[in-house]
């Protein structure tokens, strides 16, 4: 009685290109072997997956078929043992499983009688050789990628915002895609502003056409590749380092590090988690007057149009019309508008405050420069110790990495300490003009700008009790403007025009008798 066999033909794309394997060639040799040995062919299984594991689609179908037809198939034939598996441990387990089903696996070019114990040594060699080849290839690839990263070259599929390119000489690189790069810059700028929570910015970006999962969005925000840096991961005794990339960056380093500070929680400003729409600019700031929870927003369909409400999802079910709440809030903002008649006075006060502040800025710059000089001196001392062989190379590299990181951080801080003496008057006048339009902010500004303004004026959340506005705290500067306006509204008896000559210093006791 002739034996029955299933023919297993496996080839991966790289093997076909490098070694000349082909499915037609394997099948032809297997059929010829069966013809010579009077073996009946039941099925021919074609596979195009790697043999690192047995998690292969066609192999799993074959195994399921063999279980259903137990003891009805005698052989599974393949060309060589590396067609069967490239993992010795998995191969032994699969051979035992096939034997339990009454099936004998066999390589026609490397035949082994597994009933002979000594042949198991040859089987181990046949299975281990391709596994060693795979491991060596993987290790060479790993070291090649690591070397390329150290040279500042990005390897692999380009992330969002970049595209894979090839030069005329065949060298691969990545380059920004203008449209996608503009989206990346917008996302980072919005996160740095902190007008919305990061999740809300993700949804806003999706509305603008971003096609990315939320997890990949968070990975993008942490990826220094966008700032022109390449990460070389930690390996054995080598620490993780960032190197200057050869590609064109999409972001400035300053913007990237500001976003990292926001994500790390180093900067604390209000960032609402709720997704805000144009009809609900107060959403995320507005608290329920009954239970203290944050109000959400929704629209109700009326007979002729939609009506918008801020409402509470808790048991109290409080709600207030969106138009009414926004109107009351606008009226509240108008209380903090500077009086146009005393614009010159505000300019004088701000200019004097700026002059006092620049002394602090200069102090900060001097402090940063002194610290940089100190760490550069330490780095020079470490270099001298290495030359005189008082420390070894590993200790020097450790100190060099530590000091260089600190120096880079100080230089970054130094670049952020600006000095706007030349443009202060222009900026000051523009700022006062914007304050004079405070009541129009919700209507004429963009949603992001309006929320920036709300968060600036009200560091803490607010609510309404009836038509009365209530908040725990108002920005100190804005509160001072309100107090000045209140005092000047009462005393309209005229004021000296040259406000620059007015002193803000209280007269000392003794110059004039104290009045009780």
C-alpha cells in the first residue's frame, strides 16, 4: 500500500531574491521524489511567511486539516529542514505533535530516519544552522542601524510629517512633507499655548484632516526627530544619547522642549480636557453653582432652530442658556477694560515696571553665563585628568555626558531669556489697545485666543448665581486695572496730563502730620 503525503512548499521574498528559491522549483522536486518512491500526493501547501515561528497562515490550516484526518496522512514532505523551521526549539515540539497525529515530517534532500537515536544529532545540526544564520543576520542588521543612527541618519519608515526619499546615488533619507509638516507645527504650537488639553488638540487636529491614532499622536509629541535629533537607544554599557540628525527639522528646539515641559507638568496653567466648540467658549471654566462640577455643553432642537445650553450632568441637572451666559461673561470682562482717557497713565506704569524687570532679566542671564563657565571649567578639568591618566575613559565619558547635558540645558534657558528693549513701547501700546477691546474678545477673536484670554484673567474656575458672576480669584494685574477704573470713575476732577512725572512712592511720615 502506497503512502500518502502532503507537500509543503515555503519561500519568503528575501530568500527568493537572494538564494534563488522558487515555489515551482520546490514543487517539481517534491513531485519527482513522490513519483520515484510511489508516494500518493494528497495536497500541496504554498507558504510565503518566515520560518522563525509556526505562526504561519497556511501551516495552521494544514495542521487543522491533519487533526481532522488523524492517521489518514503518512508524510509531510519538504525540500530541506530550513523549509520546515528555523527555530530548533519550536521544531522539536512540532515534530512531536505531528507524530501524535500519525504524520512523519521529512526533508527529501536531508533525509533522516528519526527512529535511529543518532540521527537526532544530525537533526539538531540541520535545525540549528538556519537559526544561527537568522540570528547573525539580525545582529548585523541591528548594528548597522545603530551605526547609522550614531551618524545622524534615520532608518525605517518615515513618521508623519516626513517622507522617505532616495538620492541619485541610492542613499536613503527623510524629508519634510510641507502640508503634513505645517500640521505638526500647528499641533506643537497649540500644546505649547496650553489653551486646550492635549486630547482636545488631538480632536481639533482630526477635524483639520489629521489621520493618526491617539497613541501615535502621543508618540509624535515625544519624538525629538521633529526637532532634528536622532535617538540612539541604550545598549549594554552604552547609555541612550541624542545626536544631531542629518535630516531637515520641522520644529525649533525651543518649541519642542516647551511642549515637553507642558507634557511633564512643569508648567501649570489651566488646560480644559473638554472638547470645546464655538458655541461654548466657557466650557471647561464654568462650574455648576449647585454642586460645583464642571458644566458641559449641548444643543437642543427647537421648532425653528437649535438652542445651546451649558448644563450639569450630575443629579442637580442645572442648566443655563449659552447666549445668556456668554453675554453675562462679556459684561463681566468689560469691567476690566482700562479707561481710554488714562491710556497714557497705564503706558507710564507698564514702562516703569518693565525697567524694573529688566534688571531681573540681566541678573538671570549673568547667572546662566556663570553656570555655563563653571561647567565648562569642570569639563576641561576632566579632560586634563584623562590626559594625565588619573581617570579612565569610561569615567571621563560619564562626566562629559553629564556636563554637556547641563551646559546644553543652560544655553537653552539663556536663549529663552529675551531682552525686548527695542520693541517694548510698540508691544506695550499693542497690549493696551487689546485690553481696550476686552469685551469684544469672545465675539471677534478665534476660539483659541478667547480661551487663552479667559484662562489668563481667571486662573481659577467661575460660576453664576442668578445673574451675579462669582469666581474665587482674578488675575492680580486685571484686578488692579478694575480698582483704578473704579477710583477714577468716582473722582472726575481732572488729572495732570504728564503722567510720567507722577510718583507712585508713598510720602514718608514726618513730611506731613499723620491724619487719623
